């Protein structure tokens, strides 16, 4: 009788899972993008090193000599300095005071509209109250000048 190890038991009981092909990457990586400050720092560091140190720097950072030469050309043209001073991509940063000012202006406009609506409601209620009081006064005047009779005309006095 042979003894089975745990690995053999697992291999026999679990279905074969497909292993990813090590020759193919799972998904392509997008090209790396380097900031102007990073490029300038690496160029400064690279130019101060000897040959062995330069190779170590390139391996450590995962760079190629072609990138270094391209970055040198950019630096010599002044492009890196221009990139470092360039505006940020995307939406420009908003001053917190300007953001607060815009929020308060919107709230102020909303509250003014609400106040105008409430003032109109009060005006209409005042007019309605005056109309009802005139109506009540005129009906009271009419009621005292007319003879009082039965409230229901079907009822007759006997």
C-alpha cells in the first residue's frame, strides 16, 4: 500500500487549473511618463557618476541610455525647464477663497428668491384677509337690514 502525500491528493481531487503563459504579459503596460523634475534629478546624478555607477543608476531606476541621451537633448534645448514651469494638466486649481465666495453667492441668491416668494405669499394672505373681512362686514350689514326669516325656505310658519 502506498502512502499519498497531501500534494498528490490535491492534484487528484482538484480540476486542472490553466496556468497563465509566462511568455505573454497579462496586459500591456502603458509607456512610463517622467516629470521634468525627475528627469533633471536623474541627469544630474548620472553625470556625476563613473561608468560603473551610471550602470547601477540605470538598473536601479529601470532606465535605458537612450532615455538619458534624449533627456540631455531636451535639457539643452530648454524644454525640461519649460516643462517644469508649465501649468498642470487638467482642471486648474481653484483658490479656496474663490470657491467659498462662489458658494456663498449661490446661497445668497437662493435665499433672496426664497424671501421674495415668502413676501409674495404674505402679500396675498394680507389681501385675502382684507377681502374676507370686507365680505364678513358686508354680509353682517345685509343681515341686520333684512327681516329674519327661517333659514330653510321649505319650512313655513304655522
